[in-house]
C-alpha cells in the first residue's frame, strides 16, 4: 500500500492538512495518509524527510502559509530550498504547497485560494502515484493551482 505524507503548520491561518486529506480521500483508495504538523514552514523540510525515511512515504505534501512581510518572503525562499534539498536527498517528490497571505485581498479570498490550491495539489499527488498519464496529458496546458489556469501559449 502506498503512503502519502501530509505536513502542515500551526502558523497557517487555514487548516491546510485537513483540506489535503479530504481531497485525497475523494480521489480513491490504495493509500495510507500520515499527517504531521510543525510550527512553521521552515520546519517542513525535515519533517517531510522523516516521513519519507522513517515512515516510508512515497510522496509528501508540504503545506505552508508565508506571511506578507519581507522577512516572511525570505524565510519562505529558505524553506523552499530546504524542501528541494529533502527531495534530492531522498529521491522522493515533495509537493510544496505554499499560499502566501498577500496573494489574497481578504480572508474570504485567502480561504478560497487555499482550498483550491491545496485540493488541486492533492489531486496532483494522487495522480503522480497512481495515474501519471493524467499529468502527461496536461503537459504544456498552463495549469495553475489556485487561481485560474492560463492555458497554452498561442501565436
């Protein structure tokens, strides 16, 4: 049985882990979900690595919500580099799902955006494990997780 890891944070203003699990359960069966919660997004990389190496996860979703300040953007960049390093060290995909608080104009839009982005990435994680051909069909189609897709480039 495949294992999908979900790591979210207490810093986020929306329960991102709950959304991911809800969407994964809608996709199908044949997997076990292991969820962990860490304080902030700079803690995501090591917890993802632990889920892969100690719990045997086949893929992990790293869910975080950076704040709007310049230091938050810098820390999000550093967290992203840690997540990339964890992927390379484990040869395992970690889908980084960040929703920056300043992407939305208010809490209503933040909740809407978080729901969409997390759900769409949960579908991506499921497809990467069980239906990679679905992603192949979407190559070059300008998919975006959260806001509207941009579509393929046109002349």
